[in-house]
C-alpha cells in the first residue's frame, strides 16, 4: 500500500481530516439524489399504477 500512497505519511493529519469529509459528502449525495427524484413522482399516479 505504501507504493500507492505516494507522499502520504502514516500520521498525515490532512489525510485523516479529508477522508471523513469526503465519505460524509458521498453519503449525503447518496441520500439526497434519490430523495430528490422521489419528490417529483406524483403519489396518486403511483398508486394507480399498482
């Protein structure tokens, strides 16, 4: 793994701070995008389709 992480030390504080921020942003987008798409669906039309 050391060969893949060029220039990153084992106790790099920037990396330890950036990784949780990036993961949290990805999790928020994974929740937000489907929820936003679901708000455009008409509930009455969905119930009629079933």
